[in-house]
């Protein structure tokens, strides 16, 4: 097994030298994520040195085995490094140029360093938990207050890419070409049976027919092609990749993390992905339409801050047409993401070993069955099934 602690220490030593922490003491502590993370070892880090404030950091060292890497065929930290070292810098310049109020700016952790060596991939970030940020309980449906603030951040992240493209069309083209992410379709094919096994009998025939039709390559690929608007989307926008804290004035603040799956796509993908992975049937009954409209409203609010006209950039009719076109994706993605979001702690997969047994053979939970059947019920009511 890879000695991730030693790999991390090498990166931390480089960071300490860069930050001029001489004669420093480096303390690291492995974090127990209770199944919320299954591809890396996570560490809390403190770097101390005389006459210097402690550096409170967060380290992530990938543990993905070689056979899994070959099967998934996706870069480990290349995209995340590009986000922190290039794209985020451009976004910060844009926010300064347009004098975006501090409270409305995009919030994420500061980055301190990377190691992109094969089987050594490591990223070191600011430890947001030391600033009172915490993660949402993945077993619970989100509240309206929390969801509304998350969607506001999502819309703003999308708008940043649009505004950047308007300001820097040539740079935008280069960046769009740099971001290459292909959703591994074989994961859907592999995990279909897990989903079918827990679907209620009265739903099974409709659900199976839906999967057969939408997992055809030509139908599947259309979900990832932008229609009326192309944005740089997060790709894995769910509560586990967000952190939150309550400010002194009672306001809720959301920080977005984990940018390994950035992709150029239809903005609706992030929106549906969040709804599917963060909400239950009861929440959607009460707030689904409200949350959809909240996204578009926040998108318009944000685009105006950059002196752009939402009716020219993304008219509401185009947004509604895109939503209708991409809506089946929400049900599709549930079969590959919800098993991991809802997995019981004792059954959480480890992808540093056999792929079929520990990843595609994940033991699903009762909560997965409940959430999936709730989504199917919604899709029947919407006329998708």
C-alpha cells in the first residue's frame, strides 16, 4: 500500500521552504471521512515555525490503484491544478475589474502546492475547517436555506466562465480546449444492475426501458453537449464537495472545493446533479420548481454584475428548453452517483484495490433504494418515464 503520509511530507517540506518556515515542525493527522471520500487519503496539517503564524492546511493524496486508473482513464489532479494555478487567477482578475462585492465573489480554499507525479498525486490547500467551515451530512437531504446558497454559488461559477469568455474571447477558446473531461459511460453500464435490483416492481419495466434507450451511445452523449450556452461546469457539484459556515450576521456562506471534474458543458448538468445527489422526494415536492427558478434568477443577477444582459446571454426560454432536453440526465446519473453518496460507512468502497469488487460491486444501502425510487416517482409524474 502506498505510504501517503511520506508523499505528503515531501510536498509539505517544499511548501514550508517556499513560505520561509525555517526550522519548522510539520504535524499531520489522517482524517476519517466515514465514507464521504473513497479515492484519497485526507490529512489535517499544521506547519509551525518560530515567529510565524501556524499554517493550517489540508492535504489530499490519491490512492487510486493502477488498474482503476486504466479503467477510468481520467486525469487525477491535472484539471484541479489548472483550476487553482490558472483559471482561478483569471477569475480573480475579472472580479477585481468589475468590482464585484466581496460577499458576492466565488469562494474556495487557497492552494499551497501540488505533486503530480504518477502514483504520488497530491494537493495541499488551506484548511477551511479551521475557519469554521464544515461539511453537510451526506445522509440528510439539504434544507432550502442551504440549497439556495449552494445554487447561488453554482450559478456564479457558471457566470464567471461566461463573463471571462466575453472579456477574453481568445483566452476563453484556449481554456475551453484545455479542459477535457469525458464522463466514463462504462460506469453507467456497469452499475445498471445495482439500480434495477432496488427499484420497486411497479417501476421496473419503465425504468429498464428508459435506461436501454438513454444509454445508447448517441443518446447518452447528447446530454454533455452544450445547447444554447456553454459554461465551465464543476461536474461534481454535491454537498460532499461543498463546505459551509454561519457568519456573525447569521448569513450562510458556501465554499466550493474539488475541481477534478471541471468540464465544458450545459449548465443544467450541474443543477440536476446537485438536485439528484442532495435532495430527497419530500424536498423536491416542496422546492423543486423554486430551486430551478432560483438558479436562473441568480444566474441573471450575477451576469448583470459583469454589465452583461441575461436576455442576450441566456434567455429564459433557452434555459427552459435546455432543462427539458437534459432532464433525463438526472435520472441517469443517479445510478452512478447515489450509491456512493448514500453508502453505509462500513461498506464505503476503496478504489486502491480490485475495481469490480470494491467499486462497481458496491453494496448499496436502504437509503439508496429510497432515494432512487423517489426520483423515479418524480420522473413518472414529470412524464419522463
